[in-house]
C-alpha cells in the first residue's frame, strides 16, 4: 500500500447516503476513513485523532464548512482541507482558498478526480509534517553519526541491535554515561521499519517535572499561564516513528504512571486536554542507573520497567574494551580536528590506551578537543593531554569510596603502587568489601562500585565469588 493511499481521511458531510458512498469508495482505494455528520462532530474527531485530509461539505447544520475551515487552521499542524459543495460560486471558492483550503470540488464529482485531489493533498501534508519533524530533529540532534568499534563487546551490541531493530519491541539500553547509548538508539531506529518516521529524543533529567510533562505530552491553550495556543508534545511528533527517552529512570513518579498508560493504550491526554490523542510510537529508553536499585528503592515503577525493557542492550564501558580507544581517537580527531587535524604522538596514544576513562567516549572526545586546541606543529603529545590522562593512576572500580563507618575501604593509596598481580587482589578485596557492606546484594554492590550489573557478574566469575564463602 502506498504512503499516499494509507492516508487518514475525515469526511464531514450531512447527507447520509453520500457520506456512506464516499466512505466505501475511499476505503476501497486503500484510505483509512472516518466520517462525521456535521461540522461540530468533525471538530471533535479532529481532537481525538490525527487526520491528513479533511473532506468538508460547506452547507452543514450546527457549524458550516467555512467555520470548520477557520477553526481547523487555528490548530497546530492542521490537516489539508478539500471543500465540497453543490452550490459553487466564485465568491465561496475564493473565500475558501483565502482561509487555507487546499482545493475546492463541486458536486457531482468523479471518484477518480477526488482520489487524485486527496492523494495530492495527503502528499502536501506529509511533506509539511516531515519538514516539521526534521526541524525538531536538527534542533535536538547530538552525538556522533556512527558507531566506531573493533571490540567483540561492541560487535555483540551491534548484533543485538540488528536483531531487535526490525521488531516493534521496546528496547532499554543500559550502561555508564558516555558509552554511546544514544548512538545505539539511533541505530535501532535507522534499521527499523519506522526508519522513514521521525526519531524524537528527550532527556528526562533535563527538565523540571511541570515542564517535562508539557514537553512530552504537549498542552492545550489555557492549560496554564502562558499557554496561549496548543503545543504538540514530543510523543505526538514521534507518531509513526521512535521516541527515545534518555535517562528514563529520572522520570518523576507522576509522569511514570502517565507514560505507562500511554504505552499500554497508545493514547494520552495533552496537559489541560479532555480528549484522547492516539499515537503509534516505538519506545527506546536508556539509563546509567542500576535497575535493581531504582526499583528496590521505589524511585522507578517495576511495571513501567517491564514495559520499556522488552529487550535490553548493555553497553560495556570503554575501560573494558581498550582495543576501541585507538580507532575511536583517530575517528574523533577527524571529527574535532578540522581540516588540518593533528597527528597523535605514540606516547600520547599509549597514554590514551592506558587511561581508565570513567567518562567513557564522551570524556575521550572532550580530551581530544582540548588537545587539538593546545597542539603545536600538527602533533598531539602527552603535554597537551589533561594531567589525569597524561599521568594516570591504575583504575579501581570503586566509584563511591568513603571512610564512613561500615563503608568499603578506600584502596586507592595502595593501588597507586600496586603491581598488576597485586592490583587484581586489591580489586577482589574491594568487591568483597562492597558485598559484605550490602549483605551480598549484587544490585546494590554494583551501584556502590560504580559498575554495571553485568560487569559485576563477570568480576564475580573471574574471582570465583559466585556464592558467599562464609
């Protein structure tokens, strides 16, 4: 079925027989058709669902076609309107076109002629909506355009992307900040059946609760002070495409409930709205938090987690795939270095390889941006790298070391002079201390250590700590 033929049509016609004939013929041609017996009913239908083309009779009871046309064009992102009448005059045709009608047809008309006009009107609206979506995407675009990796861990992540993308399953991407969760989300969208639709992203931690609700769900005129007109929410702009919820575990509790219902029913209310809006959206979400912990402490609803976690992809931190550092560094230099990108000195490259990168790829990018600014004679040496990168201390996976009573000990001083063999012992002791602190609760242990659950499980296997030894 062509994109034009699957357009959504609303027929506003008070003559019941003609209304039925138009509905059957247009459905036969492949359109999705709704009908309304008068102008008031048509306006209600427009509130409840998205419509591409409105076929509107001029002479109707309650609210006539011209008034419907006026009100339709007061809405954001209105449908294209084709006016229908049995009493054509030059004056009404001119008035209709001035009010924004796409076209004007006089009864009787052939269904083939109507089909052509509807197809053209639907294509015009599609182009207008695509333009709006592209502007939204450009305004919100961030991150790099492709995934650069040679490691087996990232190859596995890409393989999972390729498997899940063609489905409509909700996907939850987990991993530390800066590991590339947004790039993976873009890849899922590009490889999906929704690739021609929009990819709309929102950072759930970047807004206050009241602003986040109106940003996500939109609002009606008068919903709050300053709401002078209707605003479409991001979930509505993502209709037919993908909505990416970054840092989803930061959603306030009230919005978690509203989002859960929207995902389950594919409908929602705009802020201040009384009529449901229908959407068909795929949800891709991401978080750097420990899932067990956010559910256990009640900050995130378990039922919402089950909804968005139809398929999970966990991204390994950069320190666990050091073979990716060199290709990433060279790619990023192409990206940030301009037309005369500097070369990496071998010692500088070795410093990049041995650093632990707690901020992952994002930190690597920032480091290279700084180095490019400071570089001389087209070369980046260790002198242009940040001090913590140029003179690193061995990485210990404890993110929240503290000296408070009962907390896991701080081994950083010992680690600074540790050999590789003793460093493994230090790391093992640190994990054991964190396990004892949490009563061997693995989710809480991973959060204390500042690593993902999957990384902790690998460490437990490596150190033969799969079960409590005492």
